[in-house]
C-alpha cells in the first residue's frame, strides 16, 4: 500500500496507514463507494480515524467504535443500521482476506462480488 516510499498517510492523524487491514480508503473501494479510478485521488484514513464509518463494523475481531452526537448509529433507522452493518462488516472481512492474498489478487477483484466490474 504505497503511493510513494512512505505509503498512504492518514488525513486525520497524519500517520502512515500501514496495512490494508486498517484502511478506510480500501474499505470504501471494496464496498463500492469508490471506483478504481478514484483510489489514487481519494483521501486515506485509518478505520479508527473515521468512526462515523467504522462504528458499523460488527465483527468479533474488530473492537467496537462508538460515536456521540448527530452521527451516532443508534439515531438511524434500524433497517438502515442493519444494512450498513452487513455491508461494512463484509467489507472489513474482505480487507482481512486481502491482507493475506493481496499479492495474488488483481485490483479489479478486490471489491465484494456485487461491486466488481462497476
């Protein structure tokens, strides 16, 4: 994961995002929010530096994130919460898989199946 020798820098904390496992940018890509053409120009963040998104990841291996205020997931419609949880948790699981397989999986196959070839 390197734009240059230093790699992607988080636009929130300024630290390097060292692994696809913790990449908000690649989570957005695998869940269909970004196209492959948008990857190079889009901002990168650690998942934890984007709590509005990461609060929807509900997996035993992911430490839960909470948000207070207007963007607290508990304030949204339960159906929307469930849909967002399902998508973002699947995306996070895909990032974990890609961290192990990235050298053998071509970029067009990174996204979840329903977002490939879009």
